[in-house]
């Protein structure tokens, strides 16, 4: 019995099919002959029939025809430059839009954006307020005046001890920070919607999925005035619903603040309180300034 051929190629087997077909042998006999000469599974019966049909139609090539589909576009320097220019014009442009404009595949654009160019999509950092250059300059000047007052209150004492501990508290040796009280006003909603993390519950895989309906923040709100020093909150005053802070109302909180300081910070009124507030209208009104002068 002859030893089956183990080392073979597709072109070799197709050449055998063409040779036997040209001899007038039927496709079923060709497949049987190839299976006996070569190892099992070299070519299927359906492929033998298909190649016989192609040879009958006049095909002479034994190679596979090129497959139809999307042509592969290389990430050359020209595409890289064009993608970089589009991203610099619009940082929020999506990959699909870039691919549509340049007429190249999405996968190619994705590869260019992440590998040669090294772009990474990140979210914008949230900041409470957009400050103009004048606002920044005002903050620098206020900080300089505050630092100058620290030096004046402490004389020639070394100021290196002023700072923040790892826990976030001042080293309260500075006279100014011991006497300083600051405050502000804010709107407080009577009902605040529950956060997604706050609604998380423990359940088994077979338990039904919990539902959480979207709830808007309540329209009813009150205004709260808060005053605190370097240690804790001294006063929290909440106005009746429907009222907002004005100069007269702001001045009336000083009586409450004086009583709170007397209870929580004994001796501070004798040393002198340094009140720090912003330049909002109730704080800078003539009525408030006259009260502070008295």
C-alpha cells in the first residue's frame, strides 16, 4: 500500500484536480483518488465540484480571486497630519465624523488618534466659577492684604508656622486666624433628589431589578446664613420661606452672631472680632457699613 502524501499545498492539489478533470474523470472519482493519494481532509467534495465547474468555464489560474470588501488604508503620515489638523480645530470631534470627512475607515482613524498622535478623551474638569483676569487679580490683592495683616498682628514673629496640617486644620498660633470669622449665604432646597449611589441596594441575582424614578429638586427653598471660624460653625440662621437676604436682614444677624460668639468663643469679643465677607450688595450697603463702624 502506498504511503499517503503529508506535505502538500493548495496549488498542488488544484493542479491535480485540473489534470484529472482534463482526462475526463468525473469529480466524484477525482475526490476519491485525491483522498487515497493524500491524507484525509485535503479538499472537500464540494470544492472538487466547484473547481471542475470553473475549469469547464475556461478558468486556468489556480490562485484565489481577490476578495471584495473595504480596502485597507495604511496609517501614513498624510492621514496622520490630516487627522491632527481636524482634532486641533475641534477637540470634541468624534472618530466617526473624522472618518467621514477624510473618507477613511473608523478603525484607521481610531488607530491614528491613539497610537501615533497619542490623544486620550477625557472629561472637562468642573470648576465652580469662570474667573476673569480682573477677578484673579482681586483675589491676589485680597490675599496679599490678608498676609500683610498677619505680619502686622504678629509683629516680627516668624510666619512659617502658618499653614495647613495633613488633617486640614490651621496651626492656630496666628492671632488673626484666631479672631477671624467668615460667612456667606446660600439657597437650601427643602427636598433634594436622591443620588444614584445613595439608592444602591444589595440583592441576589434572582431578585427583581429595583426602579428609581427621576425626581427634580424641589422648587421650594429657603436662604441660610452661615458663619464659622477656623474651628467650627458658629452660627446657622435660616430665613423664613419666601424671604431673601438684604442689608436690614444681614444687619439683624449680627445680634445673633454676637450671642453665638459669647456662648461658643468666650473672650473673643474682648480681643476683637475680624469679620471677613465678600462684596455682595447686602455686605457693602451703607446700612451695613454704618453698623460695622459702630
